């Protein structure tokens, strides 16, 4: 694995960056062409992925550098339309690199399938009956996916919950399924649907909903890192970062924006690898609320050496097999480029990206303010909107930054002056 510390990476041309990150990855010619955009997604494949296809929308695919994860240097692919996200993650990762980078762990690859049973006359007795038939239920579930079982996965346990609502008492069975390297929605949903008639026979009730839960609280990923106080801007900045975290942890209005910034990094990697951004986002926000108040997904402290210590914990239901991960050629190439060989390793990379993104955002907020760095990068988009030629963009942006005036009307004026040769 090549070193992910690439000085001046952002100054290189897209072709030069492409050559650096793909060297030695054993990507096929087709994968290289898909990754570079030379071979776009075919309309036939797009039409097989979703309904009523009429075209496609391109999202830029960037590479976050400077990431060392569990001792391994890894380039992190990020698909996003928002300026500053990739640069911010790369800069924060750089501040952690000499302290060992990111260290991750995962609680497992367990997903929950929920089976809702209504009209049960004696729910507490029915709960006991379900447990009496536990082995039968699990065996029937595992018949549905022998491949998963052969890999060591499959239905492992059940839980039974009695939920009183305003109008009735529901019996809800949770299938506890190890989905291994798959996200697992198809496997879990198939099991839940197949076993529902058996559940009805046992309970005497009526099964209605039977579907996976995206609150994957048995599939938690954790990442931690130490960030150099000097690299972040000094003790005052680090003290302000910790105060900003405490603000988010106690105030849901701030926590919402705080966690949105975390998801800037997380969702970009999830999308780049063909995983389900909506499932991951829903699980993350639900987990942030699990205490009864919406709180920060990260924790920030100052360690004994005076450096910033950060950690993150959240559900991470992602896979490297199945779904768009195996259908979309760019997702396949991105996974191969990253070098994540399991769902657990991928989850750790995603969590590290989220933690780095949060570190960068809090540093910006605690120092010069979020707009300075963000708008400097956004100015390139404004220059394009103003009609600037590609060869003039850097000069136009440099002039706007020098003037500290990044408004569209001023960039438009600079662009017109440039085109007139002034």
C-alpha cells in the first residue's frame, strides 16, 4: 500500500491524481475506465437498477488523502457535490497521521428484522410460546439463505417485545441475523417474510409488517484518533473545539448541524462504495437520539499530552457484496481502490472519515469561521457560473480571496475583467 501522504495532491491535475491513487491496485482496464469516467454507466445497466430511467446525474468522486487506519495507509473515495468536504477530511487526517492515525473496532455485523403481530389475545403467553419455538423459527429462517449460513452468518437469535400503543398491544419479534459482508436488507427481509406464517400459527395473531430495522444497534462501529494541537492551530483552538462539542452534546439545534457535518464525510464514502446512504443516515440520527435527547455522535477531549482526542460511535450497516456495491462498476472500482476487504473494515474507514470531517469542521468554526475555507473552495463553482474559462479559474479565485470578497457579483466582475484582458 502506498503512503497516503501526498504533498500538493490538490495542485495536481485529475489525471496525475488518478495515476497516483490507482497505481498498484490491480484494477482492470474496464475498472480504470469506469473510475475515470471514460466509460460511463450504461443506460441498460441504469435501467436495470431503478425504474423509469431517462438519464443519469454525475457526482464528483474525490480522494481523501493522509488516512492511516489501524496502521494501514488508505485512500478514501468520497462522492459528493459539496465543496471543501474532501479537502477538510484530508487536512484533519493529516493532523492525526503522526499520532498513529485512526483506530477502529466493530461490535459485529448483526442486523435486526422486525415482525409485527397484531390481534394477539394473550401477548405475554404468546411471547413465551415464541421462545419455546425459537430453534424452529431460526432453522426455518436459515433455510432461506444457505449461502449466508455457509459463511458463518444467518439467523442467530430472537427477541420478543411487547409494545403498548394508544389503540392496541403489539407483539414484535426481532430476528437477530448476522449478515457478514452484506448490508443484509434482502436476506433479513426474506427471512422475516418466510417465517411469518409460522409466527401467526404460534401466536394466533396476524402478522402485518415484516422488515429490517435501520437502527443497527448491534452493528456499531467505533473510531478514535489523536489530532496534533499544533497542527490544529494551538491550545486556544483545541479548547474551543471541546467547548463546541459540549454545545452540540447539550443542545439539539446545534447537534443537528454538528452531526450533519459528520455525515458530510460518512455519506460521501457510503455513496462512493455503492451502499445505502439513507439507511446509514437514518440509523445514525436515530442512534444520536437513543438517550431521549438528540446528541453529538462524536466525543472530544484533551488528552494527557495536551492533544485533541476524538472518538465516534454509530450504527454502520454497509457491505461489500450485494446491491449497488456489486452492480455499479464505479462502486466496485472505488472499493478495490480503497482496499477494504470486509464489511467491518469498510465500516471503520467510513467512521474515520466522519470523525475527520467533524474535526475539520470544529477547527474551522473554532478559528477563522466555517465560511472562509468553505467559500474559498465554493468560489471555483461561482467562477464557473460566471462563465470563466478553465485556464482562468485559479487566477479569478486567487484575486477574490486576496480581496476577501467571495460574493458572486464580485467574482462575475473579476471574470469579465479577465476576459477583457484587464
